[in-house]
C-alpha cells in the first residue's frame, strides 16, 4: 500500500485531511504537500518555541517594520489585510524598511529600501543583532529569564558577524547596519518579518531562525505589535481511522521523500526530494490535488521525468494544467465558485481564523467535489477503509466537522476566535528548558549561518538570476485568466516574450539594450527573453517574473514568456531538507 502517494497543494482543511485519512486507512505514509514558507516557519517554531504553533504577526500594532524581502503590497499574506495595514502605517507615521536586492513595488513604497546581495539576509539579521548585543540594546529581562542558548548564540554573533564582516557578505554599509540596529531596538513595538515576495517559497532555516531571533532579542514575542504563536486549526477532530494489518505494515515503511526520519526528523514533507528519492520502493500510483508540480517545482523538467515513471497518475484539477495534461485520469473538482471549501487562514494572521468558500452557481459540467470523490472511493473499497468514512457526502462531513461554527461560517463567510489570548512567557514555550531557545542544542540543528550558494560556477555563469512575484501574474498551480493577461505590464510581457530586468551597467557590459532579444542560460536550461533596463536591480543580478511560460493548450497563456522554474535548480537546506533556492547563476548573450 505504501506505493500509493498523494500530493496536496494545501496542508490544512478538511479535503487535505480526507486525503491523509484515506492514505492512512489504506496504509501509505506518502502524503506530500507543496512546500511553502509555512514549512520553514513551523520548523522554526518547533526548534525555538518547542511547539507546532503557526507564526502570526500583529502588524497593525507594530511601530517599526523590518521586512526581509516580504512583498507586503504584492501578495504576501492576505492582500486585503496587507493593503489596510499599509494604509494604517502611512497614516500613523510607522516606518517600514524593506530589505531586498530589487526595487519592488513594496520597496518603492517603503520609507527605506536597503539593497542587499541576494541570499545574504540571514547574515544581515545576525549583523544587526551584533550591534544590539554589543551596545546592550536588547530586552535583558526576556533574554535572561525566559530564553535559553543565548550564550552560544551570542558567541556566534559576536565572533562572525561584526558590521564590517557583514558588509563584506551583504553589500550593506556598516553604518547602515548600525542605524538599523538602533532603529529596531529603539522602537516600542518593532517587528521583523520574512517571506520572499508573496511568501510562497520555503526559506533556509538559518534565515527564519535569525529573523525570529531579532524579535526575541527585543522581547516582542506574544505581545501587541509582535510575533504571535497562533495554535493550529483544531476543529477537525475525527476519531482515528481503524487500520488492518496490511495498512499498519504499509505505514511502517519509510516515506519515499525521507521526511520525518534520518537527517530530517522534524520536516513533515519533502516533495522537492522526490526526483532524487533514495527508497527501497517506487510509487506505482499518485493522486494530485490542488497542485501543479509539473509547473511549480524547481528544475521542473527533472520533476516531470520522475512523475512520468509512475504508472498511474490521477489529477483532480479543475483546469487543464500541465500536470493534468500528463495524468492518466482526470477527475475534475468543481471550480471554486461551485463548491464548499473550508480555508483555515494561517498566512501571518495574529489570531485563529477560518474562512468558508461557498458555492454561488451550480456546477456547469460533470464535475464532483474532490471531497465527495475521496469519500466514494473509500466506501467502495469496503472494510476498515469504508468504516473510516461514515459521511454521506462532503457537505455533510464539512457541516459535522465545523460543528457550532457552521452557522457563523455559512452566514458570514469567516469565523474568528475572538476569545484568543496569547500565552504569557512563563507558559509560552514547550522546549526541554521551558524557555525560548536561541540555539536548541538538544536537536543538533544549529544550521551554520553561511549563505547557501546558488548553483553554477561564476566563470561560466557570471550573473545571478532571481525570480520575482507580480500581483498581476498567478504564479502557482493555476494560470492567469484570459482577461487578466491584458493587465500585465509591457515591462513584464511583450508579445510572447518575457522580459528580464537588467541593470543598465550590466547590460552595457554585455552589449545589450532596452528591448534586445537575448538568450538567458543557467545550469538547468535556457530560453529567449527580451531585455528591460532597470536601475532598481543590482548590477550583476537579473530578475525574471514567476507565472509565465505555461505549456498548456490554452491559447491565452500558452507560450507567453518562459517558466523561471525550468531555469532554477533546487538547493537543499542541510538543516531542513527543503528546497530553499533563492536564485541560480546565469549568463545573458545576444540571441
């Protein structure tokens, strides 16, 4: 049974839990989820807080925002919330500092933009802490009474991350590092946040830990304007599925992606490791729901080749995306306007919140809610598997599961735990010490704060390619709707050409000019692009938007630009196993 696997685009909600329940009752441990920033943040919480809580940010009450690349007005978190928060910051004179190598819209609207060499954000966070510790600009009460591992952390920071050393790593002047440290420490409610672009990609554990440590250093944990440990949604409280001997034997097998054991005991899913999985068995069937790994995974073509080895692939996509095109069966889900679906909101919200999508039209085609498909499959299989799915339909399952929240959700569309209160420091941490851990030695996960190098050698590939997010481009499982394609700027897409942003100084050295057709090559692939000269990108760095280059038969999106994921290679974080690639070496030549 372990030779059946499942890929889910969502980690939380009743449909992902139904898939997990089906796999458990059947006997497969191989439920994988599309990796995201939440994976990195949850690992950070496990190591530093000792809990499985979600990371929330009380952005509305912070009085100084230090953003390490988060696209605050470009799709990071909940866009409506972020636009409202940004308006509040402007009205109240709250300073926002944006740290990233490219002048994004967020950087342009911030009070300060700090240009930094890509991939060196962790070092900058450590450099800021060096100044704070050296000058005594931290909350000594929190650090001395409620934190552990500080002496080792301090030794690392003080020895390896002096302002001059950090300047050499990041390109940020030492005077600016001093200034940022004093601004951050001098604010009443400072908040450091991370999540490159829209926050869809995992981060290196050293980066999330370093940025989270900044908040701990000023004692802004579980306080107004700070980082909040938000409990996971707990409304799905089903009895455990009964398992027969076959299922128990299957569940005892090692996961095909190696997650949860060996080098990566705390990581629950490592979809990025599937192409290079070292396992005693191979998958013979794969179910794919709300995900399009053919398009979204780094080194997409290698990932495609791996999936093509699986004899039987089923897609539940509502759209003919790249993965559905190559599936053996498509059992299309209702589209989002035709179905019920619970959405436990976890993207940086500072209190537990559940949303409910409700159908507004009848299904147009012969489709079925994927929740109903799972329940029917289980009931047709009989035995203990059928017994684990007692519901008549997905809607009945959803109503029963939500319980007393159902009426509120159906009427309002969302439910907020208004009674939620953050835990006091004395009760907030469940590490072995019962304290916040700067470096949890018991887990042997001190990540070593060296920047992860992008793939490729500098001699052959002198530039660095970084992807960026655009609010006008869907960049995950689903492609842009046809009418939205018309809103894309001609600095992003012109005709069928995607544009790459190049600093004029870099372009001149390569003999390229605005609108030139060029060949962009990386160790993983190449494509034809047009050049857009942009003073807001660092010399030696080129930027390419995510969300283009679909290989479907949709005449509105197919062949429009190139998929940057086909040019990117995975870079495995040695502490978590997640793919944390932030860029790749590249070269541009005249076409």
